[in-house]
């Protein structure tokens, strides 16, 4: 089926996708930033100029100190090197190395011990900051967690500076509009770059049955806008936080979590438990900024062939739908190179 605005439906029932689009269309846009100009397209690939370190409590082992070291590389793409796993090869940031997306995106290569958990808040910076090639040394498969979303990572890479490389930047887009429908009326649509424009435009909406409620933003991706939205924290419900602090302590994967009232956004049914960030017109848009820039953009960073450009429309989607879309694009050769005029 090929019909606007969602094009070819790659997964999900056509009737359900139509209904989801109707519901999405009725949700107002809280902040339309499409009038902002995107960054001029980069012509040469870059890595960082010098090494930089970031450290913090572990995401899944909060009592442990975790460190990431960003280093320049001549290898193509982004890589994780587990220095605590001698003999293991670096893990390339690629949809082909995704192990699971059940709670977060986990990459693995070779041995089951050679993995990196919750990589989405790290690899989103590949497209957000326009850094093509990077080696990330990690002292564990458990990344550090910060009180300011991914801002600590942004600041570390900005301080490291960038170094142009010989290879040209490759821009890719979908050959035609494609959509995947998911559970609970969710969908993800990718549209080709218009007039061979080498930038990414995003229209992202969430709808939670709690204080976060309905949020929708539209914007052109730029380094400036990414640095603004990278402050957004992971969110959870007050009920889930209470569970983690009580019954959840019986289970090792829960009681060791590094989550606090500072490093995640906690939403009750009618109000936030802690102070929400990224306010606009009296309303917090923290949840939708996190969804757009630190979850969805991370999935697009798993595209092997280059920097993804075009238009993205996301409604109530999550990691599983995002990554499955990228996997299908790769499996069925649905991407093409964009050559600017």
C-alpha cells in the first residue's frame, strides 16, 4: 500500500495505522520550531581532536563508579571498547549489533559478556552533534548516569573539539515514505529528504496517562537544538519509583538501580513528584524532548550507511519500534544516498 501521509506500511494493520494517524493529527503542537534553520550540511567526516572523560554512578549499579573515555579514531563509525573485557573486539554502533530493546537498547558483539547497556543516551550524540567517528572506552557494560540528562556527555565532546577527516560525509534517506505501526496506537513514519535537503526534521508526540500527558514538538535538528533538549531525563511513574524503593529491592536488577529524584523525571497521576524541566508556555516538554532527541535519534544513529536525513514522524513509539524500523530499512535495502544539488 502506498498512500500519503504514511506511505508503505511495513508493519501493523492498515486500519490501525489510519486510526492512529487520525488521533495524532488531532493532538496540538506545543512548540513548532520548524522556522529555525538547520545547520549547514557538513562535507567532511569528523572525529574528536583529543580524548575526554566522563564519570558518574552506574545506571544499573548505583554504588559503583563508571567512566567513559571518548577518543579520536580512524575507524568508520562509533565503537564501544570494553576495557574490562580483555581479548574482546570493540562493539560497533550498528543495528546489526543490537541485542535487545526490552527496557533499553543493548549492544553486543561476540561473547555475551561483551555488551553495553542503555546506549541510547550516548549514541544519540552521533547525529545530534554531527560526530561521525568515535571510540568510546568503557570500564563496564553499565554506563554512568547523570543528573542533567546527556549534557555531561555533550560538554565533554564539545570540550574535546572536532578534527576533520578525509572521507566525505554520506547522507542517506528512505527511498519512499514508510510507516511501522505498533502497540497501543503507536507509529513511526520516515519520509524522504525533500528537494535533496541534507537535514532532519522531526515531529514527535507522546501521550501518557499521568502528569506528563500529551506533548508534541516539531523542529529541525541542529546542534543548538540538540544541546537544549539533551537536558531531558529518563522518565518513570511515581508507582514504578515506589515499587523500586520497596518490593523491588527484593530483586537484584531493581535494588541496584542508580535512579534518584534528581536524575530521572517522576510523574504522578496528576502532578510531578519532582521538578520537571524544559518548560515552554507554562508546560514541561521534558518527556517529549527526551523521546525525540535521546531515544528516537539514537535509533537513527544505528543506521550504518551514513547520517540519516529526511522527515520523521513519531507518535507514542518506543525503542522496540524504532530499532525494528532501522533493522527493516537495512534488511530490505530501503535507504538511498542523497546527493545535494
